[in-house]
C-alpha cells in the first residue's frame, strides 16, 4: 500500500499530458496532422450549426528546427468571450458530449489538447482571434492550459486592431506553435484536406503548405447538409448502472414521468406496459428505487417491444451528393486549375483593397463553373461514361441501431479514369464526414471491405486481401455517437451491426459495378465484331461482283445493303443490352 502522503488527485489534462499518444500525438508527423484536423473539424461544425457556408483557410509555416506554426481561419459564428478561454484551454469542455445528434466532435478534448501539445513541445502559447458579428469587435486572447488544474491561463486579453478582422462579418482564427514533421503522402495534411473536401462538398477549403504553395478546393454543392436534430437516449441502449444514476438524479419525479421525459419512444402506453411488467407503481418517486427494483425495471425495459430511436438526428451525405463528390474529385477537378483561379482572385483582391490579407482571400465558385455538366444517375443509380472511362455509384443504407444509438452507413464507389489497373482498391474511411487516416487495419470499415467476395463482381482478389483494379471505395458512417476504438478517433470498433450494414452496402455497389463491367464487355465484343465486318466489307463486295458478275453500280448498292443490315443488327443488339 502506498504511503498516504503520495496520494493526490490527478486532473484529466495532467493525465493526457503524460499519455498524449492516446489523443493522436504519438509521433511528430501525426501530431501536425492531428492539430490541423481538430481545428478544421471545429470550424466545420461551428459553421454548419450557424447555417453558414464554410470558408476555411489552413496555413502551415515552418519555423526553426522541427517547429511549425499552424493557423486555421474560418468564417463561422465566432465564440463568445464567456466561453472563449474554456473552449481552447480546458479539456472535456464543450457542447456535444451530452447531446445525441450527429457532429464531428464528441468529447470536448480535441482543440484544447492541441493547445496543450503545442505549449508542451515549444513552450509557446496559442493565440485566438474571434468575432461574433459584423458590428462586434474582434477579440484576441493569448492563452495556455494549466495542466494541474485543467484550466485556461489567459496571458493576454485585448480587442484586436487588425484591419482584416475589422472587415470580416464573423469568424475565428487560432494560431499555434508546435513540434512536428511535415511529409506529404496518404497520411499528410494535403491528403486530409482533399479527403475533407470530398466529404464536405459544401465547403471552400484553402490550404497553404510550408513552401507557400496554395491548394484550393472549391465548393461543389451550393446547399448546407441537412441539420440533424437532438434526440433523447433510447431505453434499449441504457445500462443498469446508468439507469440507477438517472433515477437518482430524477429525485421525486414519478416513474411514469421519468420514463417519458428521459427516453425516446416512451409513450403513456409504453410506460404503463414497462411498469406493469416490472410490477412497480406508476406514481412511485424515482429516487426511492432500491437496487432490486431497478433490476426489475431494467429487465422489463429490455423485454418491452419499442420503436427504434428516431433518425432525424443523422445527416448522411446521400447517394446523389456522394456520386457528385466522387465525380468532381476524380473527373471534373482535372478541368479546374485551382492555382490559376486563386491567382486571379489574389490579383483582383489586391487591386480592390490593398489591406486584405491571406485570410480574406476567397475564390468564388458557382455550381456551373465547378461542375461543367449536370449529372443525372441512370436507372441503376450510377453515373458512367464509356468515352471518358469512368463509373460512379453510391448506396445509402436505411438507419440502424447499435446499443440504442442510431447510425447510418454510406458507400460510394469510383471505377476507372486515371487509377492504376494493377493497384489495390483504395478505401477512404469517414466518420461523421471526418476522414480517418490511421489504424486502417483495425477499423470495422476495412474488415467489411475485406469480407466482400469481390471476385463475384468481376474484380481480381487474393485471399484475405483487397481486390486489385482501378477502384476507390468511400465508406461513411453517420452516428450520434461514433464508437471509436480510442480517443484519437482513428478507427471504428467492430460492432456486428456496423459490419453487417457496411458489407451489405459494399455488395450492392459491387453488383452495380458488375452490371456495368458486363455491359462494357458486351459493347467491346460487338464493336470488335463490327470492326471485322467493316474491314472485309469491300472485299466481300468485290467477291460478289466477280461471282455474280455485277456491275459497279450493283456492287455499290450491294455494299450499301450489307452496311444497312449491319447497322440494323448492331443497333438491335445494343438496344437489347440496354434493356438487360
């Protein structure tokens, strides 16, 4: 037994300061990406909750040695002064932990953990500038996180005099100094930003890398995602210990009122049935429940048939948006020169207002300028072009439930155009529109992709591996509470319900791809046969002329008739294939 003088309370920030690998800061390369991801996620959530189309600028600058300056600016609603210090300088402080609705952040750890990591590795504080409205002043604070007390330490607090912020409607900017390593690749910041643009096509994203190169990702969709609603917890997802705590907190509320107020899908009739099954009076005060009584109530809840939880708390991308986003990412973006467009706007901005800085640069993109044509899915729910050589499809499954939490899975599939024929299928993983770039092997999405019999869908596949071919699969789970395997939010836990839903969605996409590939093969065979006939059509005409002793005029007429029959026969087969 340890001596009592060594026993003391440990704050949550002190714990994570010693175990920062749990939050995604286990190596310098990953730490830099985590810092950008947490800030961008916060910006996107803030903009969407305020019904603002997001414009986000990410800038990474190299300092001396392995130190970097990371700056993220958004056009969101800003942060009130009352909450400013706690949001950026206190772990487990936020608005999302107790709310059952789809959102990117869940725990209230992310951005404050980045501030903590920055001060630990460089000793420098974070600087936050925020503005809550066009007439409100811009507020600037310089802060650190007191890890022993888990409280913000405000070093400077002033009104910003920056002319850039005077011209802004609203928004927030955070600037951090931290230790990291910069390297582009599939785990790099540029890859993260591009994948974020793919899952958030309603956002304008601008990334300035350490070399000063600008990477612009224009807004493709001109409408915000459907706003998810907040719901109550479902009774079938509550555990015995939590039920005991909820009953105690309800104090003198009658049991029937407690059930209807605390849970979703509990009507007067359902409450009556549950309490009848538990043999408990409806008017009994909640806090007077003994443990045996709570066990009886819990068993009765589990035995009562109730409607699944409501699903208006979810905001999936939707099949049409998924296909348009994939089409833009792999096809249309080749026709969009982002740097040239940005340079044009830079020069225009400089001419109009020499005081405008980089955070004010915006590139205007209308739907017509970004998407060169209107996209419509065919009867099989796909977008395809034989001439350009691509196929795009998507599947959004109906909402389902795990542990009382509603979730919904979506899968988008892109085939062809510019992808390696002999490379392994690429799997892009997302949770609530956030890219997951690490721990792919331990993620339920990867396991679901490996479990699909891709050979049945005309793709080459070795045992226990992903298939080979020019294929990219985008997998997205939307949920009120994403079951991450760790606090660093890099992989999804292997819940059977989630695995099953992803597998079914992948197989449906596979069947659509199979039909497309078979159709393409039939068309190629028909074209090959037609080519042979056309190649020998004139020699056949000459042979017939010699055998039948036809005149030149009759020979020409015979060739024309043969061509007509060929066109008629080919057209008929083509029509039959389309009907198939």
